C-alpha cells in the first residue's frame, strides 16, 4: 500500500497504481449504488475524509463512487447544495 504523509495526495505513477487498486476492490462499481441494489460504474475514487479536512490518502480512507454519489458526498462534506439536473425542453 502506498502511503502518503498527512494531507498529501499520492501523485504520478504511484497515484495511478493506487487508483487502479482501489477501483479493483469493488470491480470498478459504485459502493453507494451497490448498497442500494444498483449496479453502476464508479467514476471517482473519493476520500471519505477529504484531504483538505485532514484525511489521509490511504486505501482505508477511500470509496468508489459514481458521479451522482460523488457530487452528493461532496455536498454533504462541504455543505453545498446539490444542483438540480438541467431541464431540457424539446
């Protein structure tokens, strides 16, 4: 497991290897969708406790999320509102 110092993101080749390893944990599927009985590819390896809030860039502090769940997680963590989906009138 590639470790980083506190609050530092693993970058470069080590970061690419860490991302692939982390996505492989769930066969590249979103963990929140799986918990809801849905099957969706994960787009993001998300830090459960963000690095900017003192989290570490270690496997145990990450989860695989689709874009929808990643946006929801960030909104929860940073107090943002979730933007409504744009309406398309045809």
